[in-house]
C-alpha cells in the first residue's frame, strides 16, 4: 500500500516536473540523445560490472565467485531493490541468493558486506567532496543548500558509526540472533549463531588477511563513480549539442547520488529524481528542461537494466541445486 502511494505521488511529481520545465523542450532533449542511448546503456552495464568485480575480489579463497554469476547477481539484486520500496534491505540478500549455486553462502555474505563497506566509504567521499564544491561554486538556493548539508551530515554520521563498528568488531549478527533466541518461543535461530560469528570474523579480518586487495577494491569503486560522472557529461553533451563543464557533470551526479540515498522508499525514484535534477540544473545555470531530460534518459537506462535484472532474478531464484547446503543466516 505504501509502495503504491509512493509510486502514485512520484508519478504526479514527474508529470508536474515535466510540464513545469516545458514538456516540448524536455522531450526534444531526450530525442536528441538518439543512438547515444546505446552508449548510456553500456555505461550502466559497465558500472554493474565494476561492482561485480569488487564483490569477486572480496571473496576469500578457497571460495570463488565466477564473474558471470557475480554480474548477474548484482544486476538482479539491484533490480529487485529498484522495483520495491525496500531498497538495499532486499537487494543485498537477493544478490546472495542469486549467487548461492556458485559460491558458499558465508563467503558470499562476508564478501558482499566488505564490498558494500568500501562502496559506502566511496559514496561518503563523493558527498564530502561534492557538497562544498556545489555550495561554493554555484551558490544554490536555500532548499538545495539545506538538503545538501543534511545529506552530508547523515552520510558522515553513518560513516562514523560504521567506522566505530568495524574498529570495535561489533558482533551485530551474533547479538541479533542471541536476541531472537531469547525472545523466540523455539530455538530455531540458535543453529545459525556460529555461522553468524564466522561471517563477522571474515568481514572484520578481511583487511588484515588481504591488505593487497584494498587498493584495487577502492579503485573499482572510484571507477564506478567516474563512469557515472562521464555518463552525465556524455548525456548532457548529446542533449545540448555542446559539452558541459566537468564540474557541472560532477555536481549533477552528486545530486543524483544524494537523491538515490534519500529516497530509497520511492520505486525507481520516480518523480523525485527528475524534480531534483531539474532544480540542480537550474542552480548550475542550465535550463531546467536539460536537467529533466538528463534524468529521463537515466531513468530509461535504469528501467531497461531493471527489466533485464528482474528476468535474471526470476531465473536465478528458481528452485535448483545449491553449491553450498549450509543454511543462510
């Protein structure tokens, strides 16, 4: 019910945003992208590939995760998260489920957690750099200033909490299962406690065991963001007929990243992405229509990959033999 309400509100906001920016100008901008949309699709796939490579790199031997499986799981898991209001709460478990036939469950969960920690750190770095760049270079209005500072504050707080948890090796999974055993009428969670402890040990000791993998992991996540900025630059070039400043492309990708974090509950970020990108485009001395056109092109890319991912997820989650018969936590 809540998802339907969010989607309806997002759809109404999308219609209003397109009309306010000028529907004719918006759709003309989308039309000018033309065959370049194929390149946008490929860039989206390349970004999925980078995160799949990072997940694969975080798998500890003797376990292994084939790249094809990792890529399919990343695309499928993100598709499930995009299409529902649960976001990362459902996308990350879905990735593990989709990789279950190729890699051990414990290894997959631990490696995905490590990859997400490095990715989260890269997002915080982007927000930490992007916020002052946006505020000091283009002087946006009070609404964008407040939203930017609030997003940065939440991201820094989350990063600090995550850093403390990793430093202290906080046993979140084990404690959660202890709580479940204590308050559940049966003891069905008790058998998972040792598995949870092993997973947490893998996560917290990864850096000590594999220090040589940290730099490549960080480089893969940095490349993920660099490709996103390039996608913005390319799309705006096709829309406007001339290349924008690199700072403009970076600021718009920064805004997109902030929107995706803040509005996880809105399926496909419907409406909020277009409205937010239009506002930031206007602050960057672009016309709002170009910003909305950019958001629509990127939305089309997301829809295309989400559709492909849902098909892959439906196939991957079909009953079949698993490579690891250990029950997942």
